[in-house]
C-alpha cells in the first residue's frame, strides 16, 4: 500500500513510502474495524511535521506516515463491533492512550503524561494511505447526509472539545450565559468554531487579517450568520468600542503573539480558549501589568485545549449535521483545495507551505 510519509528529524522529507495491507486480526478480541480511506485532510500540523519541528516515527520504523484527519468507508468488522458495519462512513480519532488515569478512562486527550501518541503526528502512523485498521473504540460513524463533510470530522472534534472545555470551566461562575464571542483566525478551526458558537446562539465576530471582499472565509463566516472582521479594515480596539468585550474568545490564529494579544480584549468573567500551536521560538512583548490587573480584577480565565476524544468527534459531527440543516451548503465551502490521489503528495505539501489555501485534502479513493 502507498503511504505519504516523512523522515522525522529531516526537514522537507515528504515522500511516498509503503505499508503492508493491514489485517482485521491485528486487533484482538474481534474489536477491529478495517477502513478503506476515501479522503484525508491536511493542515499546518502536517506542514510543521514536514518541517521537522516535531513528530516521531513509530517504534521499528524510520518514517512516519502523516495525515490525522481521516474519512473512509468500513470494509470489514470483527465480531465484537456493533456500532459500525461494512459500508458505513467513518472517521477515526487521533490520540491513542498512554498509561495515565485519563488514558485509562477514555479521556486520552487529557493525558497527564509528557509523551503522547497521535496517529499521523507522533509515534503512530497516520491515515494518508489506502487502508487502515483500528480498535472500534476509536472509529466514529458519520451520517450519510454529511458524507461530503466527513473529512472535517477531526477539526470539528477539536472545536467541539474546546467549546465544551470553556463551558465546563465556566461552571465556576454558577451562572454564565455568554452572548458575544470573538473567534480569532479564519482557518478551518476558526470557521468551524464560528459555526459551533452560532449554533449555541452567540453573536460571533470572526476576526482575521484579509479584507472581506472576494474572500471565501468571509463568505463562510457570514454564511453562518457571523460577522467577518478584517483587522485591515477595523482594529480589534475599534470593534470592542462598537460591540463591547466578548464573553468568550476562541483563539485559532497559529500566531503566538495574537494568542497573547487576545488577553487584552476579553470581557469580565470571560474565557479565552487557545487552540492553535506554534512550533517555532518567537518572542514578543505584552503589556503584562495591564493584563495582570485586568485579569485579576475581572476574574478572567484562559485555557488551552488540544485534540478530542471519541465523544468530541460525535459532538463535532452532530454540530456539522445541525450546521448543515441550519446553514445549508456553507460548511462544504471550506473544502477548497482537493488533491488527486496519494501520488500528488508534493502538490499537497506545496499548497501547505504557501499557506494560502483554506483547506487542502487528498482524494485517496472513490466511495
Ligand atoms: C490535531 C490534534 C492534535 C494536535 C497536537 C492538531 O493539528 O488536530 O488532534 O492533538 O495537532 O498534535
Ligand atoms: Zn488537523
């Protein structure tokens, strides 16, 4: 089987490699699900892994198959598998458990161990190949009605977890009825967060750099009933003067400076959720006295949120389904840049490096 891989530690090493065809029997106790890969999404994480910023090969290999955003069709299942059957559309989670209590209770996204195992990212092969097999615990069904959005199940799970975490953490307030959200960044995570927060009834301002004219991201944010704001046209300070400070800031910019800058704009009792990561070593100056004062006097909260487990995939898929009913045809506009087959891995990586495409994904097989 063909697979798109990198050689960890070597920058720009993306190449085509080979994996053996996986077998259902590799998963014990009849719990295996064999999936034919249909589409795989790629993102900045894949670009940074190819840049050798992070990502390690599984034991016994000198390469790592990349791709963590999976969508496929079930080919075969073991005897114990009841929640999916051959012919069902599925996605598969990314994290695999270590040994901490969180891993043991199915919350491996909350592992308290330094080393984490993630398919396509660290120590486990990913999905940019032709077939994969996994334990039923990690395989999530996608309703046929949104199979055209299936490749967004993983990013939608990341959003679902981050939103859930904010609401969970805000129970500290006993009453929290957020009205306004700023979503920082209009990549796939920012746009799916715009959708998820709109579905919760919030007024959402999706803030990014590019002007709104002829901008698919603005079209999508507005399509969800949000307000796209270009910082080239209106500063965040001006926006705050107009609409007030938000109850929640969902940060998904991929810029650590902006992640910190967001601390200047959060409302009283608000929650700032960070979801993007930056593999570099940038440093920046922040008004630390001002933030310190405002954050203590305002009981403000910041939390980081990574990955998502089976439940978050289910929630993300449910959000996309409700999104499709509420804002028909909007979410599919995220899927801007298809790549035709695994052989075109270089074109895939070039698009990621240029960083101009909203969403790059590989059509691996038809179904
Ligand atoms: C993935 C997450 C993962 C994180 C850290 C993101 O791109 O979507 O599932 O946990 O990277 O590796
Ligand atoms: Zn991703």
